[in-house]
C-alpha cells in the first residue's frame, strides 16, 4: 500500500515531520458541549509521531495478545507499542480500559495520534489510532494484518463510539 504519511497528518492540520481486543465506555462522539479536552501528556509533536509510527506498521500480522512488530499485534497491543515508542506513555492493556482512558474529544478537536473507539450498544470492542483525514490504523482480526481504514466506511461509521485523547 502506497501511503503519503505526511499528507495524512498534515491534511488533518497537524505538524508534518521531516523524517517519519475488548472495551467499555460511554458513546459520546459529536456530543454537544464536549468542548476542548483537558491537556494531554502527549504533545502535538508526539501525537504526530504516533500517527507516523502507526502508519509504518501497516501490514504487520495480527496476533491476539501481540504487542511487538515481531510478534504481531492485537488492537490494544498496537496502541501500547505506538504510544510507548512515540511518547513514553503506557496505555491500559485492554480495550475496555482504553475506552475509558484519557478524555473524550469532539470530532472537531480530533488530532492525528488520538484514539478511535468502536463498539456497539455503547460497549467498546475495538480501538485504533487516528491517522488524519478521517483515517485510522488498527489491528482488526485474526488472520489479518494491521491496516488503514476510513472512519466514514459504513461498517466503521456504524460502530464509532468515541474519540479519546490520552
């Protein structure tokens, strides 16, 4: 897959660098009054680096419980690896915990490197890293690989629960 990584992040309005499975939480994407989230321990530069790193892992095999490129990734393992390598932040290990971690972010405040939480009936079941331009990087399922998808795709749009900033 040929990706213009800088374009994805820069298109989201963030800094372009010169180098580069289960959950629980409230559904509140686009909620009125969500406002500006609390300050994040992850700077804008670190968030951009997280998005670039995640994009570089596209094609890595899925493996339940995996948390390294060599072993493969599940969705929470991918997030843990990327956040630790890009910002020294250690997120929770389960999607249920990740779905409650940090602060909810309104779609208008979303930046590359934020989390995208998916599920049904308000219960998270999958998490991903926002890459800019409505795209996200995730480790979707057994037998698959880390991939880039669009939040506007029917399947994902119908399961979108929240955006979170650690």
